[in-house]
C-alpha cells in the first residue's frame, strides 16, 4: 500500500471508532438433524480479549417442533448426520472458492472473475443496476442462481471499495458465496434472491443526492454488507413461532429481536471465517461488526414505530445533519428499513410476485402450526386470509407511513416513482379483492337460485293429478 493510499485508508477507518466493544457471545448455532449443533467462529485470542464467552455445549433445549417438517418433500432422502452436512457444505465452499484461485491471470484478476461468471445479458443488466424496475428474478436466472454474489461483487467494485479497503478478491468472493449458501433456498421469500433485491434497492437509495454527497466509503461498505446479510439463515418462520416452540434462538436472545440478532451474528461469523477484514486493526474490525449489527437490528418490524417516530421528529425539527456520523448512521438504518419492505413500491409485475411469495411463506408457517396443534398466527392462516387483504394491510399500516417520511427526507424522482407504484399497487389489490368478492357473491346467489329451482321442481303443482 503506497503512502497516499495508506493515508486515505486510515482516514476512512478513523470515521468508525467503536463506542463500545461487542459483548455478545460468538457462539453460532445451526439446527441440524433435529438437534442444536454449536460451533465457534473467530480467533480464540480475539474472543478472550473482548470478553466473549463460549456457551456450554448442549445448553439449549430441543425444539418442540421439528424444523425438518417446514420444507419436507416426499422425495427427500433419509436423514444425514451433522458431520456429513458440515463436510458437504465445506466441500461446496471449497469448490466455489478454489475455482477462482486456480489460473487467475496476474495482469487482470478482477476482470477474470467478472468475465468468468457473467453472461452478456447479465452484464447489460448490471449497467442499469440503479434502475428502480430492475428485475431481480430475471437477473437470478441469468446468473444461474448467483444473483446475490454477482450483484454485490459488482457494487463493491463499482464503488472502489475493493481497492480502498485493500480487500482480497478471492476472500471477498468466498465470503459472498458463503452468504448466498447460508440463505435457505427453500424459503419462498426469505432467500438469497430477496437479499439481492434488498441490496439493489439499498444501492438505489445510496445513489440519492443527499446520501451520495455525504456517505463515507465506510458507510457504503457497511450499507451494502447489511443489505446482503440482513436476513442471513432466516428459518422461514417469524419470531413468535420461535418463541412459542421454545427454539434455542429465542432463549439465546431473550425473545428480543431474535431473528435480527441471529442474522447479525451469522454475518459476523462468516466475516471472521472468511477473514475478509482480518488485515484491519482489531479495534476497527470490531467497530464495523458492531455498526453492522446496529443496521441489521433496525430491520426488526416490531421496532418500526420507534424508528418512524424518531425519523418524523427529525424531519419536523429539520435537524438532520449528514455531516454528523450518528445522523448518517440513522439514515442508513432508515434506508435499509425502506429497502427491506420496498416490494409494494416496485412495478406491479414485480410487486405482485414478491407479495405472492411472502404470503406463501406466511401460509406455510400457518400450516405447520395447525399440523402441530399450535395456535395459528392470524396473518398466517390461509383459511381466513388472502394475499390481497394481507398486502392492503401491510401497505396501509407499515409501508406507506415509512415511505411518506422518506419522501419528505428525499423528495426526488425516485421517491415520486415509488409512491406512485405504491398507490397503483394498493388500488390494484383492492380492485382484485372487490372483483373476487363480487364473483364469490354472484356464484353464491346463482347457487341459491339453482337450489331453489331444484327444490320447486320436485313438488307437483296443485291440480296436476287427474281424477
């Protein structure tokens, strides 16, 4: 690293000194074979320095509900041991990473990595990655299911973060592959494609004038990392389900932001396992992990009103100053929250598909609850709910209030576009619901008329009998 680059690098790192060291346990767990399998991540010496204490093996209760039934398939193979699963994952990761280690030309390693994976159409799409109607489903097909890896790598490169933070490209690629693999592909909604979609939306927000002019390179790095990892290893069920089934994560995080804490700690685990930031000073690395957690924890929907109230207060007082590090971080939190729930603000074709996928995941949870004689979460009950009703409620009470305030903060063409789509999509769901209800009512009326005619035809009219 030259003197000029080193000075710039140290300047960027000076913007993110830690306010407090992490004090959460580095013990990360996976649920395998109906059991809890704990494993440690990170350097033991680093853990001991910052007060991390590993949890005792076998300290977590077993699940009351077997998670293997969540996505069971009739053709699924028999159970495999936790050791075999780990071996398989390790081998897959080795294959993904080793293919980029062998034969990379020293003259242009970055170009080799990019050209090796991208098709012509995918490259053309990435040239328009800042377009709000970016079709992540199509991009995922073009990249053979590697949308999160390819998109995030491209954004890191386009922002110059690889060079600025002296990131090893093979480590970065391996880290992104590990992230993508740790999203559960069988989840209809909370999967790697959703993470890629949120990352693309986050990029759109980071390009907005107020953010583009003030965000530091460290802010950009953390914003993209948080978007890519914000739902890491999501089990496809919500927090109340984990609590009422006595899941070990609920106990580990004391029933508070259970999933978000798990996403954050899983992300930190992969950062340490990949050694992506191992060249940074320990203090700066820990600070980045802490700030990453602060961003991911902001996506907890149960804390929506707290963030919205604070955001509204800042806008009313007009006291947001993005030269202030705390204010910039708060706006990053709001931007990530917007990116996470922006599906209703996409064009109808994309929005409708996302709505159907998230509702499918909700209803799947409800089916599991009913199967195991648990109280069915109202939102997840397919017998009393519809996609239209769920989406109308979600848009009215969650999405619209947040995006109205975002539009006050960033009154741009993008904000106007999003609000326009939101209004049209909400109206589309209402019209579809009304049409369906009208058809149902008409069908019921026709059935009643038909039943009445059948009943009358069975009775002989008076005087019809001959004497």
